């Protein structure tokens, strides 16, 4: 696990946005289309604000969520809301969007339809991931009720996830979906998360789920 360190977060977001735009461009040139899985949380908004202006063929890019909190689109906790407001803007407003939230009561409801939509996008062209201080990524949480299957290469592509540390149920792409990606980027800020990444080395996927998806990823870190 190698961490690429940047002088500051603003510089990092600009450079990572350029790398992702280039990765998407490569997929567009090769296949005429690209799929791009993106997280929510607090970290990616400034990166999305830069990336959405990239001069690429967004009309042939499908953006899909890496994971979602089971809350309505209008909730401030909604990852889709963040993605719509910060990524699906400017030139990237032309991209298609596949949300993992489907307005049903529970994440299990109609999940086969969601799995089919994700299957249509595989292999993913680019995956962007964040990491929590508890070493979760996407909604692959230590202690998650479905974690053991979700980090197995034989997992369904999308699974519900519940964990005591989180207020609402989750839905998440799983190991085979995330690891299908041609290009993977992990973006983290702050000393606590850097320590979490260092601590994760040598731990099992059950204790540090990020270790199951960081193989081949470019890991980007800035203090703040
Ligand atoms: O809950 C989540 O957390 C991770 C990390 O988020 P951050 O706020 O620490 O950047 C995020 O990648 C994931 O999409 C989100 O659902």
C-alpha cells in the first residue's frame, strides 16, 4: 500500500480530478462509453466541483454510486444529493446517473433490479472511494451484518448493509463490483484517516474492509 502525499487538499483534488478525467477519456476512446462509481460522505465534494468541468464526452459516461444511506434523495445525509449537486453539474450534467436508492422502504426491496442495472455497467471504468477512520470504504463497514459475503469475490454485485455505528441502513457495491474497475482511486484527507490506512495494513478484510479493494488503487492523501 503506497500513499501519494500532496502539499494540500486543494492541489490534491485538482490533480486527482485530472487523473480521473484522463482515465474516463481512455475508457471512452476504447469503448465509446465509460462507467464511473463515486462515493458520498464529506471528502469528495471539492473533487467533484473540479471534475464536473472536465472537457470529456460526459453524455457517454454513466455515474453510479459506490454506496448509499437508505434515506430520501432530499435528506442532507443522501449521497445522491451530494453527487447531483457537486458532480452532475457543469459539463458533467450530461452524464447518466444510476442511483442505488430506489424509494422503497428497505434496501432489500427490488434489489435485483438494482443489481441488474449495475451488472450492465461492469467492468467499471473508474472507481473513486473514500475511507472512514474505522477503515470502512463504500458501505463495507467493520461489524456490518453482510460484510463477510460483501467482501467475497462471489458476492452479489450490490448488497444491503446494517451496522450499529450507523443510524440508517446502507446499500453498497461489493468486492466483485468494486474490483472490476480498470482504474481505482482512493482519496483521503487528515491525519486520522492516514493513520487508519496505515493501521489497516496486515489486518483482515473483516477488520479493515478497505484492504479488500485497495489492490491496484492509487491512494491520494493530503493533511487538509
Ligand atoms: O459513509 C460514508 O463514508 C465514506 C467516507 O466518507 P467521509 O465523509 O469520511 O469522506 C464514503 O466514502 C461513503 O461513500 C459514505 O457513504
